[in-house]
């Protein structure tokens, strides 16, 4: 059974930083990538960053230059460093496996809430 557990969210002022963690248990055979998704209130879930099995990273235009995805393979943990946060970054952040087609796996966790507000 694969499980993703997100942590590290919170309330931060605009311009601030947060570091999210995603711990994975279980194995996904030949997983293509791990992604961080964001779901803002009233909006669909969107992929904001992903890191492939080979270490290639990609970012949504809205977070490029501000967010950095990284991983610790020994502990099966993926991180999302978020800097220069904006109110529009507010939402629940999830991590999940990403297939080569771009579709996510169906291993959604509870997510972690990020609120950017003064």
C-alpha cells in the first residue's frame, strides 16, 4: 500500500518562506516522477512542481524561480522549498506519483494547508 504524507504547511506573510515535506511509504514500481500539487479554494488541483526518477525537475510558470523541489532518496522524502510566497499560493498542497502520461496516481493523502496572508 503506497501512502504519501505531507507536512510543513502553515500561515506565512507575503514574501515569506515555507518548506514542505512529503514522506512516502510503500513502493510504486517504475514511478516516473513525484509531484507537488496545489488546490486553491474553488479551483481545480494543479501540478506545481515535479521531479522525475532521473532527477529532472519541472515547474509551473506561476512558481518558477520561487519554488524548488528536491528529494532525499534514502528516506523516500521529497521537499518543496517555497520562497517569496504570494497570497495566490494559498491552498492545500499534496504530493503524489506522476505517470509518464502526466496523469497522477490515485494515492492522494490529506495534504498540508498553506495560507499566505498579512
